[in-house]
């Protein structure tokens, strides 16, 4: 009998006030029921906000280095339970164990980075233009932060948001993706075990209805969202009207450029990992391959040969290289793109169908697919598919490659394979993305660097690294005049 899980609201594990639950099943084997999770509603969110406001009063007064100590213990506990969490994550999300271990490791790295930030949280001290006057800025917490996360990084993305938010002294309401609630449950267990005061964290499971209630609640001044661009737009409208601080990390249509001087074996390893890792369901996944015509045929032949050999199956089996998609709806979306591509004259060079056989019969599997002859500007070349589909576009020059890379509405990640150092540095300037890799695939962000995209991928904020701490804190400027007389800025001047 599968377990029925609870929300964590008001300092205790509790059933949803809606009385409703949803099922969480293994996408590699839908007969495997992981558990039932709360399908929460507006009343659950309201209770979470009341509790988080209590938590905020306590936590915002806790010295930042002590807040950091809690996060250090979180890092230790995540390390100790890494294997167990990775296994649970693969079971509910599908990506292979090596990748879910990496996902947990990203949470560990984020915890230790945030822990040390508790002893920095720098402000500035600057000279005043007046005598005997002190001028400085400090960083203050903001309040209750509502965090809404997607399915594809069940541990890393919640930690990218929650750890800096907590370190800055805010309380947190986490509404994780309804596709991966178990990993979020384990994370909250660990936060509590590490000593986080119970009202400081709330876990509210549910679907878009719970997310909408969180976004529109007036007691939540900060929303951080990662997910699709369509959902982010809807959230942005509400937050704009309500004057909320909002971080959006959304879709991508990332490209790898292979120039005619590239190390083709290196590029091959990169594109296989970038396009088919996480079954193409990374926001930074390589969705387009832009290849110089001089090496196009040779490179595509190697690629098709290697992609066709990738082993599909349950991500918890050692021989599996590519797991399932998250849903049947995702698989059907992939199929609809392929139908459209063929109609537009593109050629399916490998994959392009569901696999056959017992290992994949009960899951949402789709063969790694390479489509050649994709026209720049077509749907396959411009829209996010979020599956194991790579569109190959042939170009004749660096300039043309840049143009193709930039003619999409997204701007998350890009990569260029070349041995020409001048071209590599030009690419940093020319490619319109938040992240550009040279001689590495479009995936591979590290927790201590800022992460995010330009254009319709984001709204100007960054997760990760040092920048995210600015999002979760307010700058406060403080002056102390110790002259004993009224000094008027801009009016009173001195003879030098
Ligand atoms: P999604 O937009 O369907 O859902 C994301 C979260 O939003 C879920 O928790 C969902 O319940 C919630 N939600 C849905 N509608 C809502 C609404 N109207 N108001 C409030 N909350 C709502 O995304 P997904 O399918 O889980 O994830 C895939 C998408 O996420 C892809 O587009 C991918 O590119 C993107 N993504 C982006 C990044 C990045 O950093 N740029 C990282 C990972 C994933």
C-alpha cells in the first residue's frame, strides 16, 4: 500500500484542507505508485502564509552566521543521504542515477556556499560628502518568499531558491512540481532535522491551483519561479499588479555550434550529453546543433550512429543511458513536433518513434532523435520541445551560426566548438544567451556562478552564485551624523 504524504504547514505535517490527493507514479513504470500527495488549495496556502509570517519574525532576527550554520548542517545531511535521495528522485522523475546524484550534489554545493555567505552578506561603507557623517548600506531580509519549482531538477532548483532565501533571513513556502513531490518532502525533512525553526519552512504540495494561490496571496512579497515561459508570463502579470519582487527562470532553445576547425570527437561527446542527458528535459539541453557545412556530413554521420546506440530504460539500472519523459503528454508533444518537421521537409535521421520491448513497455519512453535539414525559423528550430530531439541546422560561416543561434525568443545557454581562440572570445559577445560555453556542451552550470537567461528566458535576475543573495534581500542605506549640527546634503559645502 503506497504511503499518503502530508504538507508541512504551521510547524507540523498535516493533511490538506481540501481533503484531496494526487498520485505520484514512476515515469519509467507507471505500475509503480510512489505515493499520494496533497492536492492543496487556497486555504492551505493561507495557513502556510500565517505560519511563515511567525517564522519570519524569529528567523529575520537570528544572526546570519547562525542561519549559515543551519545550512551547513543541511549540506552534511544531504551528503549523508545522497544515495537514498538520488534513488527516490530517479524513481519519480526518471533521469539516470548518475544525473540524480549530480542533482543532489548541486544541492549540497548550494548549501555550503550559502553557509559561508552567512559570514559575508556584504554591504558597502563609503565616504559621506559631509564632515563627521557615516554612510553605509546593509542587507535586510524581505519577508515570506513563495518558491514555485519545475519537475526537471527536483532537488537542485528548490535548493537554489530556498537556501539563499533562508540565509538572507526570510521564511519560505515551497510549492514543488506535482511531478516530483517526494524529493521536496525529503528536502524539508532534512531542513527540519538540521535545526531550521519549524515556522520558517512550509511545504505545500499541489498543482497550478496551489501555485496561483501562492502567487496572488498579499502576504507573500517575493515570488521565485522556474518553469515554462507560458506559466512565467501568467505569474508575471499577477506580480506586476501586486508590486511583488519576482524572479523568473523559464524556457530555452539552446544551440551548440560546431565550427569547421572543431575537435569533432570532443564535440560528439558534448552533443550526446547535451541533447540526450535528462532525456532532453533540461532547461539548458542542446536542442539545436548548428554545424558548419564543411564538417556537417561527417559529424552528423558519427552523431546518428552514436545516438542510435543509446540504451533506454529505468534510470536505476546501471546499463541505462536515457530514461523516460516525465508524462504521456510530454511524449505526445514530442511526436507532434516530429510530425510537423516531416511535413516541412526535414529528415528524421535516427529515432523518431517510441521504442519497443519489455524494458520500456510501461514508461513514457521515446527514442533519441536527430532531425536533419531543419530550416532556420521553422517550429522545430525555434520552439522548446523539452524531449530527446535534436534539430540539425547547416550553416556556411560563423556569422550565419550566430544569426541562427540568436533568432529565437529564448536566451539561456549556448556553446561553440572551435580551436580558434579569437572566435571563442567573439562568441561571448555575439551569442545572445545568459551562459556560453567554449568546447563544452550547453549544460553544466556550477552552483557558485550566477545562472539565468536573457530575452524571454528570464526577467533579469540570476540564481546561483553571489547575485542571488541580492534578490532575496533589500538594500538599506544608513547614515549617522555625529557632527552635532544640522548638515544639509547638496546645500552645505566646505572650503578645501
Ligand atoms: P511548468 O511551468 O508546467 O510548472 C512549473 C511549476 O509551476 C509547477 O510547480 C507548477 O505546478 C506551477 N504552476 C503551473 N501553473 C501555474 C500558475 N498559473 N501559477 C503558479 N504556479 C503554476 O514547468 P515544468 O513542466 O515543471 O518544467 C519545464 C519548464 O521549466 C521548461 O519550460 C523548462 O525550460 C523550464 N525550466 C527552466 C529553467 C531555468 O532555469 N531557466 C530550469 C528548469 C526548467
